């Protein structure tokens, strides 16, 4: 009798759970929004939770299956997720109606998990005030002061490669992704902290080890990103800690010790940490001599001073973005130049011509004049965007712009950047590497919001100028002294790790750097 009662109870609970989930999964069908059928418990993202596909891969597939629809609906477990496919709707959400879609819906816990409280994650008043404080850190004038640090690190890279090539008849077969990750770590550790990490020559350096640990494509990191981006409510309910303790300890200790040392010894440097220290002590970034004070942005007031936890969080995201996305873009640009010798030669000629006008000196002004190199990097960012999607949160109950679809406050939105970047409707032969897509004529011929490597609107990446400058300096300085050639280990196509959030190759990305000096001798 007890057995039958227990069986009936379990059956009843199972039916109740099924009915509850089935009702939740009518969210999009009630609104006549097309989309793939969800699976109980995991929704449409079970393959991500299993580590077989990234969130970006799933967003790409939804775009391919529903490309002719302006929007599509999916579920992350039981959380509704709206995919935007129409450029005009995207423009409204990111720019015109930004006030109703400004949140990211990302998990933030500033006390228990302080490294989550950085500019990329925050929403609302906290984001607005912090954005107003941080923006003056990345003006052209400030980047110009950081330029010499980038140049110094890239000079060390030139000398490193030249020494390796000299020992092998003028040729160096390198894993360009790893090499660029190491030099980018050197750049960002110096630009951010004024610390020489020496990762290029010492791959086992602490900075490089921590950087690798943060972004390695593990099952844990894949699930962590899913929770961070789309399952905030679950993380809050169960008091999850997203950040690995070792990583939090490293950055907290690093910032605290560096700040204390500088303040005790009266040391000032033209780096990001110094500007964050000014925000901590004064509430604003002090203009340098001969530099005008930055106006307060219209979308926010500077507000109070930064706390130490807020400083650490901003340094953390700056470090991760600075070495990971930048090194990915640099190495993939070099990979495409290896495959496209005519484009490589055109970039090299531009570098030579510009440097001649500047007496052979690599200066900030010289790099800014390399406009064809800009097109090349833009094309790399089209083919391999740093982030495969943008995410937003609906802040009020309202209709999605240009539709009659009513959505609830808290509904998550995804803009499939990588899929848009490969849509032949906007980019003929999307698999072809063609920098002329970014001529003024070509840009004017397509919708404005189908190219989004840094986002768009008030939440556009605040550090994009700095990242682009770092890529340009590295590519220009390497090409000025080395020719890029495919080796027997260079892949015909790059395969990316499915669990990685950024474009991380599955295997080594090898190519040969040939010394122009030795070849000419």
C-alpha cells in the first residue's frame, strides 16, 4: 500500500513539475514569437551546459534557422530570451530606446563577489555613475600617454622574434596566439599597474598564469558564464560565488599593495591605476598639465569616490579584456595576413610610407595615419568579433520596438553579433577576408547596426580606442621587420574551442615570421 502511495505521490509531483514547465514554455508562443522547441529543465541551451556548444554557437544557429524573422524566442532553462535579428529593432534597443533596455541582466554581488561589480556587468544608476567616472580614463589624450608603454612592449617583441629568427636562418615558427597573449599581458600589466610582468620571455609568470586560468575553456567556466549572463536570479537565491577565490585574492592583493606603495612613496605614473586612484581619492580624473578637464557626460553624473572594491573590479575587467580580446584580434589579423599576401603587402607598404614621413619613428601620430590597417583590423573584428553576442535586459513592461510583442520587465535580450557579421545579406561572401568592406562607400551601402564588435549606443565599449591602438601598434611594428608566411603547421581554417567565450583556437595557431633584415642581407 505504501509503495502505491509513494508511486502516486511521485507521479503527481512529476506531473505538477511538467505542467509548471509547460506553462512557462508558452511564454513565446502566447506572444506569437517563433523559436525552437525547448527541452524540459534545460530549455534551448542544454548543449552549452554539457560543454558541447558555446552560447554564441547556439545564438548563431537560432539566427540561421530564423534569419527571415525579425525576432526569435528561446529559453535558458526557464528564463525567456529574445533574439533580435532586424537591424532597425537592434538600433532602437541599443540606441533610440536605450533607457528601457540599458541593463545587461548580469549577476552582480559587490560584497560577496566583488569582482563581478565592474562596468561591463553593472546596470542602472550604479552603471551610469561609474561610466561617467571611468570614461575620461580612455580619451585620446590619455591613450596618447599610454602609447609609449605599448611601443616599448612591442619593441621587446620585435627583439624577441629577431633573436629567435637569427638562431634559425632568419625564420621563426611561432604559435602566434600564445605569443600575442604573452605580449598583451605585458602591455596591460604595465598600462594598468606599472608592473613589468615579463610574460613574453617568462611564460610561467604569475600574470600569465592567472590570465590563462580566467579564460581557459573548461566546463566550469562555461557554466559560470551561463549563470553570470542569464541566471542571475538562481545565483542570488543560492548565493553563488562566480569568481574563483584564487583570482579574487590575486587582484585584490595586487591593487591594495600597489596603491599603498604609491601613496606611501609619492609615486605617480601615467597608467590606469593612477587614474583610478584619483577617482578613489578625489572622485574625478585630474587633467595633466596642458590638458583640458573632461566634460561630465550627459548620461551620468560622476557622483562619489570609488571604493577599493570598485577599483579592484575595474582593474580586473580591464586586465581580462586587455590581454584576451586584444591578443585574439591581433593574432587573427596576422593569421589572415599570412593567408592573404596581397593584403599583407599593402599593409606593409602603408607602414613603410607612413614611417618615412615620421623619420622612421613609430609615433602615436604615425599609427593614427595608417588608415588601411584600420580597415584590415575592422575586417578581422567582423570575421572574429571579440564577443559573439550582446546582451540586454528589459527594464519595464513594454512592447519590443517596431513590433506588437509585449514583454515583461526582466526579460533578457540577445543580439547575435557574430551571426550578423556573417550574414551574406549584408556581407557578400562573408567567409572572404576583404578589408575594402570598410571603405566609406561600402559602409554607406549597408545598415548601420550590422557591425557591432564593440556594441553600440551609450554602452559601447569604453576602452575600444585603447584596444584598437594596441592591435595597430603590434601589427605595424611586427610587419615593419618581419614577413608573415604559412608553415606546414598553419591551419587552413581556424577551429575554435566550443567552451570559450572569446575566439580561442582549439590548437596552436602557428605561422612563420621571416626577418626582413636577414633576408635582405
